[in-house]
């Protein structure tokens, strides 16, 4: 951590800052430049942001510049190779095979889910998605089928062999969702619901952590660190678009984040072009772009009849369009030296 | 709700869309312009966003334009006058008197809280703030004193007579926090933690709902609607800055939101210039600006020794600076036809 | 254009709005919904944004919703197929062949430019980039070599046969730049420098229009419309990243824009991952992603010695890394049914 | 400037970076922390951003942290008191008196401008605004009356004694605008039109520089530095709202910028709540808030008949509403220890 001393500080005032930092138990390295003096603070381990705030409040401190990253366990720099998250049916996310997670935004009923699950499996998807607990901006909108939805998802897994991923929104629901699902999803709006993160950090199942609508990459990785530090090392990241000034798409899919996160961490990364664009006709090109940027998989909304979907109909693919997407992404996966994971899904 | 038909749709294709909408049970009004046909959908009450998504997915629909607001109970247009939220000690927020909520970001111990409470009361604050459960971006940072902190807050209330506001982050903690606090605070990161909103909608205490870091005003009011619709009509809004591209301040305090929200709803609005700027030396001018824009009160971080604060030291005011702030805002309150609420706090 | 009448307007007040719109010479279609009356305005051709502002100011008007797009000539909906922009040496941008525009951010001297031009040509680039007039955030930074730089660029074209693209910042410089360059570049900071747009709309050369840092897609297409409407139909768009809250990358490359702009217009689209990320190690994955999303070409910064570059050294590729990029993107181009344009560049 | 060395660099690799920096002619101060080594670079004067980019490109450099601000002449830290800009009729901006600049967005004709000028003067405005050259997002919208508009403005000054401020968009127009106006306005879209900045830096008239839609405060001050460094020391800043994700207001007026810019520079600051909100009914509260935050003046759009305005009708005040605004802001000016400048305008 570096403390920049104000230009108008006298030598005595500067020394007072140095003495204060030493009194807090840290080492210092003072560098007098032509315009300013800067003080390197040595031996900072935990509570970096607290220390930064404290030092910022000292007299004659212009600002404090943190140097080290504040996440550790998920950081690549520990020498980690690419991490692989293994699901209980043996599916591995983060290896050379690329996975497609597909299904409806929301479980609306048994028939539609089973029909969708069979179709996406036939097209090559290797995980099934579907929301049982749904975050809704309006209190008057459909909030999901709850436990009934979980049971339908479990049945679809039994029928198709596809492992199931579904969102958990409430720390009280974690045990229930664990009984039915194979991967716990933390949605974008809950990325900084820290008590929920702590709860899933104690779960047995892998967790897919979606990036918050306005979360910086550092905040996202710190949220992953919560799960990792709590004891759950099976964390998958999911880029799903950020909020910007652009009104033409629902979100701005930040694909820069994919290679950057691969550089900064050892965690696998999934891209969700359905939420990331909010428009079905952009899903296939952005799915291709996501794989080309280096993603380990994709998350795609598929619905038997999007115009009757109870949520997010405009971004869902029909069955035919999903089949076309699967055909369109295979050559991209191969062009980046990966392969589609379909074969492994045969259980 | 208005459906814009694509320019290249034939009359039959347009009619098919109209028939579909009618079959869903809605009335229609078709308007053929020179460039496009638009269809007004009549009789939409609930689930507006779902319907919009469904209609967007129909063939030959270019886009769907929602017309009515999706919040109702908190909307001003029902003819509501300015709402007033009354706390259990009789303090009223939203009337002609302007309130200052002051205290440390975090309860760090008994002595510092009592000292701060006495000071802010002496300066004219009418509510005491202090965090017992703290959202921390990093898992390695201080997470708050929990129930011990709540007990200290309650003691400070007993000593000073100031009602206490504190954050609740977890639906499981609502009953406990209710036992000790006078107002429940929902923090910015939990503005769309819908299960938490539902839980506090059943609480007996008023709720102060902070705006999310990247929440639109409509989303903020819909979050308030969750609380209102669940049965708790004592909702106070708090503007605390939004996330923008500007790095010089921690957040961008959006004061446009104050008069706009006063126009759109009947709920009282508080401004938090401490989080809204992240820099103590901007707090007083922005506190003045907040009142000038029409806020019903302010929320200010005060700490006996900001450079030793465990959180957010850089934005906290010292005791002296808080006294100066209180002196600086009084003429502004009077200039906009309000008065400082200090006298009422004498219990 | 649709006018939404306020809920509290009486029938007479609504009629007054209708009469006013009729008096302005437009047709109307009135639709009385259960909550609100909306008025469709028929026969609006030009000055849509002015009319919208005027109508918004009428009493009892809640808001005005524009329906038609305000750009026309560059819009796809006129039935246009994909447009192709042909340079004077016969190179075509927007066809099946994918182009790579490469070179240094800034022309720093004759030797470095010629060396770079030869290298990028050898690797398969088909256009040469290089700045002679440079927009610099600070007045104390290098502002480019000006006309001397243009002469060096022209020499590099003579030596390599690569057509040259370079930025013009000032309407007074357009004739000079036209004498030396093959494509005029309008930089992000000048996307809404309307007098400059008008000037290049009269130029003989094609124009590549970079998206502004915070320009919506609609504003970008309207800027292209300025050039098109002024008589220059050879317009190429370039997505180069937008400004968001994320500090880890210099800009957020908005690849959603690529398929969206291909849908909305007939203009070719180039992606610039060098400026779009600001980090050399993200350039290759994002170049791949750009092509996978459907771009017609890429713009890449290459420098013989990035750590000595006078501008933007951190995002430039070394010669070796550029060679690797060219190898890495070829399979992506083929995976999306395109081919690299290298062969055509042999002059 | 500080160079952070990567954790995995060997001592030899670190030494190589240090040697390279020394070879560039700078002093160094090496600080070995427990996690990382950081190198302070001493003696950096100009071209800081170029040097930062160069150093970032060195092997084993993790990142470069600039320490000093890159603007100098406009910086407060040189010991400057508050600056005052004096117009040729003696009006002073930046002193204790607060100014209101008022008038229509656009000069639409002689009668409307004279009528407006007389009204705003009668209400206490001390400068007249009005656009003769107008930036229009669409090529099909009104582009202003040009030189005819300037002549009308000059006539209004002769009649009322109010100095005139008007926008210049093109370096070629500066001499013409100088002949008619008293203050040159640089609009938000031209804040980084560097050739225009250089041109007005040589003008005799004061310049009001609006903040760009997505300009950071540092970029804004660097744009001011362009004008100052070119020889024109009469620069006034104008905050007019930034672009954020919020759709409910046209821009987000960033009042944090007001006290921050007063701290960082010695230049006067004006607030424009008309453009900053885009809604006439928010103009008065935000005008009050702007003065309360410490602005030296306000810029307000006034139109005799907003619903017939050729531009920005929705944000313009009627004559009556402007009179009310003037009454509403006076007590705020006094509450912050200022006074309204009206008396001085009597010429």
C-alpha cells in the first residue's frame, strides 16, 4: 500500500504520518520525489480496505493507492493452473470440453420442462437450467414455482441424465435446493448478498456465481473469494452482461471480462448471451463470440414457445433456433482448440 | 401497452398479431401510420413486464412500449399528498421538519458509540445510525459486531432518546433487529434482495430503503412497492449515490432523483452524502445541496476518530466537522421553507 | 410518434392536446385505455426530435414515445443488402473477405512506420493504420507529426501497396488528409463533431466512423447518417469500446453492437480490440471474439517496440505477437464462413 | 509515478526494469515489500501518460500508478485563491455574487430573442444565452441560424446591456463569433475537440467549457488546461450532467463535481440544471441544489413558448416559471453567504 503525501506538507508533518504508520505496526519505505513524497507501507496482510480508509483520513495524506489484490485464494498468481469443477455425475467444467447449459428461464410446468430438457439434450447441451425461485423486479410478477419447480427439475434430470443448475435466492432455501440440484446458481442481483455467499460456501454442491449488474471484476472475484474462503472450492463464474448507458440491448455483455478473468483467476468462466443481450436474435453471434473469447461454456435460454414464456420471452430461443445455435458454435469451439462436451453427457 | 408492428408486415401478418392479442383477453386499438402500424393493448393490469416480453416475441413485432408505470401503491398519481412516516417515539419523517440521521458507519464498541450518540444529539441530530451487520466487499474485512452491536445501539437510545436505525442483511435476522432498532435499513446491495424485502414488509417497524448502486428510479420504486404491497406502509427512500464512470468520487450522488421521486411517489426521501461522495470534505456542500433539492432529511457518518475507523474512515466527519455541518445546513433548510427537527427530539 | 396523456386530464384537456397536434398539421389516432389515453401522431417525417420536445412541453402530456427510427439512409429496413465499401485500390470492405487494418497508433518516424508496414503486410494485413494528427487528453502530450506523418504514410503505401487509413480531427485538414490517405478516420472523440462530419460527407474518400465513448447505437448511426446524407455513401463503422464503470480495462468493448448494427444498417463494421481493451494481452482473444460476432474486419495496433511507443504502448502488439494474432484469427474467420482478405492485398 | 513489479519476477528481472528506467533518465526509489517490489520513478515532468504507457509495456511490470495530477496551470495546489473571470462589461464571474445566465436554447428569431432577453433581465439574469450554431444529433434537425443568429444576439445585448454567451462549434467560426459575443461557449460534445480548444485558447474572450457527457473530472480539467496553456486564462467550467444508466432524466447532474472542482482548481463553476435534468419541473430544485453545492452561477433555458421551441422544449422554463425560479434561488444564495448579481448588471 502506498501513501501519497500532500505537496504542501512540511518535513515534520510528513514525519508525523510516517510515525503514525509505524505505530500501527507496519514497515515503511519513504521516497522523496521532486513534487511529492510517497510512503510505501510494508507488511499489510488483511483488512486492506480498512487500512486504506484509515490512512486516507490522516492529515496531509493526499490519497492511498492499494497495490496488492485483495482476493487471494481465487487468484491465478498463486501459480494455479486452470481449475476444473467436477459435478457429481462426473461432468467437468473448465477442461478442454466446452459445455452448453440450456433450458427455460423459469420452470413453468412439468410438460414444458421435460420437453425442453429432452430437446436441449438431443441438440448437445450437457446441463439443464431452469428457475424455481425467481427474482422479479415487480412484486406483481411471477415469482417461480418454488419447491414444485425443484421437483420437476429433478425429474428432468432423471429422465435425461442432464445435471441441473438452478438459482437459490435465500440462505434459508440452500438445504432444499441442494437436495434437488447439481449446481447452485447465485444470480446477478445476489452477487453481493454476503450471507447467501457464506451459506453456499458451506454447501456440498458447486456454485455458479453470476456477475452483478454493476460489479467490477475485482468485486466479482471477491464475491467468489467469499465462497472459496468458506470452504467450497467449486466455483464457476458467469458473465451475463453489465449495466451501461446503452438502451438498445438489455445489458452490455462484457466479453473483455472473459480473457481478463482467465488471467486473474483459475476459475472456469461461462458466458450467458441470453441475459447479456436480452434479444434472441443476438444470442447466436454472441454465443460464438463468447467461445472465441475463451469461455468454458455457455448458458442459453430455450423455451418451447417464447411468446408465451412467463419471463424473459424476448431473449429465449425456440427449439429450432437452439438447434441452429448448437451447429453454429461447434466450429468456433474447434477453431479455439476446444471441443463440444456433448459426448460426455451420455450417462 | 403499445405494440409497434414491423414495417415489412403485410396486412394479414398484422391482423395475426392483433388476433393473438385479442385471444389473450385484451382490447386493442389499431393505428395505421404512414410508416408503421401500432397497436394499443387495452386492459393490462398485472404482469406488465411479462406481457411485454411475450408480445415482443411475436412474429412481426418490432418492439413493445410500456405506457403505465408498474408500481401503484407508492405512486403519487393516486392523488396522495406527501406521506409522513411516524416512528414509535413520535418522530415524523416527511413533514415540514428536516431530520439528520447521524452516527458511525459501524458500531465498533460501546464507548465510541455512546460518545458519538451524545455528540450528534447535542448538535441536533434526531436519529442515530450505526451498523451491527455490515456488508463487506472482502471476506477478510470486519463484518460487524452482530447482536452485541444491536445491544449497544439500544443502550445508546436509552441514554440519548434518539431512535436507532440499523441495517438488516438477512431475512433470518429481521426478528432480532426488530427487537433493538426503531427503523430497519435495507442497504444498497440488498435493494433487490426480494426475499429480504418480503420479510421486512411484514415487520412492525418502518423501513429505510437505500437505492441500489445501479438501480433505476423505477426499480427502486418497485422495490419500495414490494414492502408496501406486503403490508408495511412506512417506507422511507434514501438516495446514496449511483455507480458511474467517474473515479474521483466513490459514487455519483444523483440529486436529480430527489425532486423526481417526490413527484412520482408520496414517500419521504433522505439523502446520504457520506456514501454518495466517499470524501469527507464533500459531505457538507452535498448535504446542503440535498436539502436544497427537497430532501426530507440527511444521513451523515460521524466518527470520534475517522483515521481509526474500521470502515469508511475517509468519508466520516469528526465531531467538530459534524457540528459545523449542522450549522451550515440550517440556513438552507430555512431557505426552502423547512426547519431543522432538533426540537422534536427532546424526549 | 405517440403522446401519452396524463391520467388526471379531463376529456376537454385531452381534446385540447389533440386539437393542438392537428393544428400543427398532423393526423391523430386517439386510443382511450382503462388507465390512460394515448394519441398516435400520424404524418411525422422530419425533425422528429424537435417535435417530440415540443409535444412533451404541452400541458397534460405525460410523455412522448418516438416510434420510427430517426436515421433513414443507413437503415437496413429500406431493404438494403449488406453494403460493400470499395477503396481506390479495389479493396472491398464488407464482403466475404475479412480485413485486418494494422499499424502503430501514431506515426513516430519514417523508419518505424516503414518497418511496421512491411511486417504487417507480410503477416496478412490489408490496410495500414497510423496517426498523423493525434487527439491527446493532455496539452503536454505528443500531438502527432502532422503533414510530415501523412507523407510518411503515403510513402509506406507506395512501398507496400497497402491502402492507408488515418484520422482527421479538423475540418480544415480534410483536403490535406485526402491527398495522402485512402480512408479518412473519424475518431471516437469527434463522432459528434458535426461540422467535421459535414466536411467528410463531401470528401471523395471512404470514411471510417468510430463510435463515441458514450454514444448510443442510435447516435452512432445518426452520425453515419450525417456523412451519408451529405453525399458520401462509403461509410464504415468501427466499434472501439465504450466507457463504463469497470476500471480493469480502459474501455468495455461492446460486441453486442456488432450483430445489432448489422441488423439495423447495411454498413460494414470493424472491431478495434486494441482501444477496446487497452491491454495487449486481451487483444487476440477479443479479435477472435469480434470476428465470431460478425465483424467485417479488425483494427489492431502494432509497434516495433511498444515500451518505447509515444502513445498507447500498453495496448500495442509486438511484431511477433501480431504474427500470432493473424494465425489465431484465421480459423475463426473460416468458422463463421468468411475468409482472410490477405490475397486481395497483393497489388 | 510508481511501477509495481510482478510477484513472480526474479531479482535480476526486477533489476532489469530498474536499469531501463534509469536509462530513460529518471531517478528511482526501490521498495521491497513482503508481496511485491515497487519502484518510485523520480523526475517525471511532462508526457506522464506516455511514460506510464511505456513503462506498462516493460516485461515484469504489473502496472503503473501515476501519482501527480497531469494538469498544472488550472490546479488549485499552486496556491491559487478563487479565480475571477471578468467580462468586457465589467461583470465578474467567480466572486461573491452569483450569476444567472438565461435565454433560449436556440435563437429562433429576432422577436423571440428580444422578448426573452428583456424578460430574463427584468427577472435578474446577468448574462444572455442563445445558440446560433447548434449541434444536432440528427442531420435532419434544425442546425441554428448561424451568423444571422449572432447578429440578433448582439442586438439583444445592445438593447438590454446583458453580455452574451453563445456556442462555437468549428475552429473556422471563432473569429466571427468573437465579433458578436462576450463569452465563447464550448459545448459538451466538443469538450475534447482539441483543435477547437487550441483555437479559443488564442481568443480574446472568456470561454465557458461544458463538461463532456462522459468526461471524467480529470479530463475536463485537462481540456481547461488546453485553453489556459494556450494563453487564454479566462476559463469558466460548466457542469451540465453526465451520461449514466438512468433513463428517467436526460442526464445525471453531477453536483459532486462542484465542490470537488472548487477544491482541485481555481476556476469558477456554473451549473446547468436545464440540460442536467432535461425536465423543466426539475430545473428549479436542481438550480437551488447547484447553488447550495457552491456553484458560482446557473445557466437556465427560458423560452416564451416552450411547446413551440425548435429545440429542447421540454426542459425550458416559461417566463412565469423563470420568474419563480429567480425568487426561489435568492434565499439559497444568501444561505451560502453569496448574493445575487443582479445589481451589477445595470449598465
